[in-house]
C-alpha cells in the first residue's frame, strides 16, 4: 500500500493497543520535516470525472492491499450476531431497557 500511495503506511488496530507508538513516531517525523518542503498551495477542486477516477483508484488500491481477517468463532462474535440482529437485538433491548430505567428511578440522589 505504501508503494501505491507514495506515503508511509502504518498498521494499527483501533480496538487494540497495536501500532500507536509507531504511528506517533511517524507523525512526529513528518511534523519535524514539514517546514523543509514548504510550497505554495496549488490545490484546486476536482471535477466530477476526476473525483470518480480517484475513487476508482482508491477502490483498486484497497482491493489489492487490504484483506479482511477471517471471522473467528469467538464468544463475542456469537454474542454480537444475536445482540446486533435487527429483530432479536431489538427484543433483547426491549427486555433489558425497562430494568435499567427502573434502576435509575429507584436510586436516591
């Protein structure tokens, strides 16, 4: 992906403590060199055709470089499948929510 984009790519996982130190180190390096390559801003808005071409290129790069992890059969995956289900999830929410509301009403201030 770095070669396709022409920039450094740092792998990180948002829900785990992985890659944060490397990302911060690379960000600090980038910020330190930011003033060295100062140029005039020549940015111009893209036409619709250019925007669509850019989106197609981004989709191509993603297809070639990003792989989704195989879905592990973990307890949280199975719980998510039920709790986030469009029908069963609402039923579960409907069963749990009233108990929480009662708890909030009973708690003295």
